[in-house]
């Protein structure tokens, strides 16, 4: 027997409906915010992620699924969505569109080679939004508000929004120098990854899981102490907008995002629900001014976030929130007798053509067993067709909620069934 690869999963009927529900919720919310869907390839040139995500990140160094194709090109299954969206933005010159900023959303599988654990898979699905072309702090607040709105619209209450500022280039350079001076005397006590990061990207040391409890981590210089006047003013505006929107947040000076392209606003949304697990992060994002230029485009500010569908569903389970899924069938056709069985095929086809969700028996079951099948499928109505009904050119329709039963002419069944389903009289 061949099983699914480690770190992947099959989503079976009964579970896929939950995914479909949250996907549609996300699409509808993005429509409300005037974000439009973009679909990019599942694999890209490896250079895109090396340049866009950053050579010093764990994603590029340890987690990418990279392969060489038959043309000797290095390709990588996308580990995140932002780099692909920005590549498309540059390639198709969306920056030249008269309506700016360009507001996009995506849904799709991502791939990272890491140790599988609850809510973290090697193939996982991300929702994400990207707003490109605006340096207004108000769009930072909009993107954060969209993320919070999605979780709240699904009924989640145990949420915690954490924000920080990573500052502009000048602020980051000053902070970088301070971090190098701070960690240098202790760096031999840190993991090999952090020793490499010290010179290449010392900010990444703060994101290290292995050395998070080292005393030097607790006394590391805060980026907030190195923000220049412009960066401080920007962060103050973002917080002011969140205050006006009524969105609660906590400023965490230790929050850094794991990708190289972030600057200014950074944020994460976490679950405080009991039983959610040790890893509490639901989603994260931030501003990435400079990424468009790094990928060959003009100077264009941007901000976005991404969330994991798997972790979203975990949070719903932790708060015991049942999604309002309607899995009932509109109707089930029960037929007895050779001629009635043949006619049932025609009736089912015509009802489906009219947009009515129906099914029938395909296993030659007896009359009683067909009714049991209709009950298992939670059919709202059972449409009975026997030789007597066929002779009169009618069907007998039973309302499975009330037990009421009536005859309907076969030639008007689609119209009258629609009325019944909508709660009217046939």
C-alpha cells in the first residue's frame, strides 16, 4: 500500500466542506475590501526566492523543495506567496495601471521541508493579501484589519494582535550595528546558524528558536530604540489608525519576521485559546518597501500578510466553533420498477439541469433501503416514482421534515420542486 508522503494529507469529504467554507469567506471578505485574486505558478525559478526571501533565511537555506528540470534550470516549489506575487507585479507591469495601489489576494498550496507537526505541514495552504503602491500607514492598518476581520467573522475570540516596527533602512542599519556589538562577545555560545547570521543578518538571531532563552537574547538592543524620527512617526500613525478602528494590539519589541524583505510595520496574530498548542501564531505579515526594486521593478512600497488554513481550522477546533455547513441534499429520487428506474434517470438529469441538488440509487437497492439512503444523505425531500405514479405521469414528493406528502406532475417537477425547496407551496 502506498501512503501519502510525510508532511502531506488527504482532505476527504466531510473535511473539504470546512475548507470550502473558509475559502469562500476569505474571497468574499477580500471582495469587500476591493482586493482581487491573483494565481501564480506553484513552482518558480529558484533565484526568485533566493533574492526575494533572502539567502540567510531558514526557508532558503533549509526548507525549499528545489529541483533541476530537463533543461538544467533550477526550479523551486513556492515556499511562500509574496515573492511570486511581486514577481508577477513586476513582469506584467501592474505598477503602470491607473488604479493604485494594486490590491491582490491569493489562495494556494506552499511547500517547505521541515519537521511535520500539528498545524505545520510540508505542503500547506496559505491565504494571503498584498497591497502594492502605497506608503500610507492607513493601508498597513487596512491589511491588519482585514486579517483580524476574517478571524472574527468566523467566530474566533481568543485572538492577540502583536505589532512592531522594523524601521526604515537607516534605522535598521543602526540597529544592525548595535546587535553585532551586543552578540559578538557571546556568539560562540549560540548555535551554528546564529554564528553565521551575526555578520550576514543579525536581526535573524532574534528569531532563533534554539537560543531564545539565552540571557543575551533578553538584553538585546530593541529596534524601537533605533528608530529615526521618520520611522517613529510612521509607526505612531499605524497605531493611531488601529486605535481609531477599535483594534486592540500589543507592541512587542522582540517581534521580527523571518523573511529578509520586511521593514517598518511587522505584525502577527496569535491564538490564546486553551488547547491550541505551543505554537500560537495564526498569521503574520508586514511592510516590504524595497522588494519590488530587488526583483527588477520600480521603487514601489508594499505590505501584506499570509495565514495558514490548517492553523485557522485548528483555532476553530480549539474554541469549539462549528462552521454552519449545509450538507443536506435538496432531493433524493426513489424509484421502483424497470420503467420507473429508467424514468428516474431522466428526472434526475432534468432537476440537475435546473440547479436542484438531487441524487438517486445506483446499486439496485430495495424500496426501504433507498429511503434509508435518502435519510443518510439528509435529503430535504424524497421524490417517489413507482409504476402507479408513472401511469399517472406524477411523482409523490415527501417533505422529510414535516412528513407531508403530495403529488406533482412530472412535466412541471423542476418548477414546483424549486418552490418547495424555497419554502413555498407547490
